[in-house]
């Protein structure tokens, strides 16, 4: 379990960095066009939403060893999903504290990004639930709980 959690942490950090770089590049391009204010917050919120969705699905695939479309028939799906969301919350709170301690100028944009990542992961956790009814498994056999 510890190895799986470590993989989820690494996966989350990789997603945060990749989408953060995309956001930073777009932020730079918008600053060249003299765009400021609400546009930058919307940009970081949208990038954060994409990051949250992608890192949530990647985290679940890492924890369960199955594609996102097949893990909902497992009885431990709700607990696994909450573990992934809790890991993301821990990472995002730690990064927010780090950004605050560093005194960066763009703390409000970073917090917008982090909140969007967490809310997207929370939304995914709330909408993709364990399905105790008859479900088709990848091998074609049927199960009923």
C-alpha cells in the first residue's frame, strides 16, 4: 500500500508540474498581450481543473491497477477514491504553505490553481461511485453484489 501511495504522490506531482508549466506558458503569453486580472485567474482555474481530472484518474489507475472505467465494481472503490483525494489535499496544502513561506508574487494565482485541482478531484470522486448492481467486467463475466 505504501508503494501505491508513493506512486500516487509522484503521479500527482508530475501532473501538477506539467499542467503548471502549461499554465505558466499561457500566463506568459497573456502577459505579452497585456491581459491581466480575471483572465489570469480563469486561465489558472481551467488548467487546474484539467490537472485535477487527469491526476485523479491517474491516481486511481495507480492505486487499483485497472483503467478508470473498470474500478467502480470493486467493493473498496469508495475507500480507494477517498485515499487518492486525501493524498491530493495533503500535497496541495503543503505546496500552498511552501508558496506562502517563499513569499511569491503570484500566491493568489497558485492558490486558484491548487483549489481548482482539489475541487476537480473532489467532483470526480463524487460523480464516479461504486456500482453494486450487475456490472460487466473486462473478461466478459458478470458479477452481482
